C-alpha cells in the first residue's frame, strides 16, 4: 500500500478515537467505583438510623 499523508491522517484519527473511548471508559469505571463506595456508606448509615 502506498503510504500517503491521507493514510497517516486516517491512522492517526482512528488511534485518537480509540484513545478517547478508552479514556471515557476509564473515567466511567473510576466514577462508578467512587459512587458504589458512597452508596454503601449511605446504606449503612440509614440501617443504623442516622439518616
């Protein structure tokens, strides 16, 4: 295949899109873990009657 500027631009675009979606996935996983931890604390407090 002839490696033209357009081919390099297409490869770069695909790599940037993959990087973006991986970053979004990492953010979602970290945010979900943080919210799960907070929800467990809130559930625990409401069971004791401190809510």
